[in-house]
C-alpha cells in the first residue's frame, strides 16, 4: 500500500470542492472494515488515512465518542 501519510486521492463519487461527504463516508468505511476484518487490516488503514486527512479532529473525536456510547447516527 502507498504511504499512509499522503492526502486522500481523488474519488469520482465526490467531485465537488467540499469534501465533507468524502470525510464521513471514509470514517464509516473504516469502522465497517475494522468491524468485519479487524482494525489492523491493511485495507482498513487506507480508509483511516483518508478520514484522518479529510475530517476535522473535532468531528473524529465527536463521532468516536458517539460510537463508544452507542449513539452514533451512522450505520456501522
């Protein structure tokens, strides 16, 4: 896999300048992948790298806390 510290690559599903949805979907994809395959699975790390690059830290912290409390609105 490529360097994990590089910016998230272009994704044609999210062509607009605003990358909010790409951030959110990458966060969901990582947690779905980690739930199914384990957090250390290489493909899961790709999604984690994307959301860590795209999402503000406050959002990540908020969503992670919501997951831990069982009140996260997204489907994982």
